[in-house]
């Protein structure tokens, strides 16, 4: 409700979009695809995980990077907001 077109507010908005979009949505989608890999191997064998295009280690690394990226973004936004008060 108090958004202004200055550097700080725009930067916070971009960080919020990164946190909720690529990081945390990507995390949940990748995690879901990992748990559905056996079903996808039957129904959609061309997908990256069941087809083997992405290795198990790459999937697990991607899950951790996305989760930690989202949590780090949330932490930065929390601290940034507390400093701005």
C-alpha cells in the first residue's frame, strides 16, 4: 500500500518476485517431479527426470539450490524490512 517508484521499493519487489517465482515455485515443482518420477516413467517417459536427461544428483542439487535461494531471499527481505522501519 505504500509502494513508491524508488530504488529500494523496486528492488524489494524484484526480490519478492524472484523468491516466489523461480525459487520457491521451482522448488515445489522440482520436488513434485522427483516424487512422481516412477509414475512419469510410465505416463510421460519423455520428461527430463524419468528419461534420465537429468541425473539424480542434478535433481537433488537443483532442489536444494532453489529451496536455499528462496529461504535466503525471504531472510534478506525480512532483515531489509526491519532495517527500513
